[in-house]
């Protein structure tokens, strides 16, 4: 589960670089990266649907705990599909250090 979610996140980051990066040659790869995103998204969607089906079967068998765990995994997959899908959540890089205090003013 987590490997597909991580792959999807990596592909979305690569797509952002292709669209917004400084090298023009990367822009040619945009369609290829989008195809890969669509492929992985479909696989994650199928996995979420399978987990929900499994949860229904477990619930009908009286296994409430296992059904809840399967539903939780399916929900997490769906959230991963929805999050970062439009690229508005840009990740900040670089060092984040506190600014040094200003020296006291003297007259």
C-alpha cells in the first residue's frame, strides 16, 4: 500500500518539475509522467475498492475489528489519491533556521 502511495507522490513531484522546472527538455516528458500518474492512481483506486469489498465481507461475517481496519486502509488510500492531486501543496525545501536576534540599539 505505502509503496504505491510513495510512487504516486514521487511522480507528482516529477510532474511539477517537468512543468515548472528550468530545463525545457524536461517539459517534453510531461505526457509520459502524466501517463504514469494515471496508471498508479488507477492501481491505488482498485486497491481501495478491493479493501472496501473485503471490509464488507468481513463485516457480514461478524469480524468488526478486521472490517474496520480494512476500511481505514481504504480511506487512507483514497485520501492519498485526493491529496496533492492538483499540485497546490508545494513542498518547501532548504534550510529553515531562526533569524538571529537584532542587536540592541545604542545612541
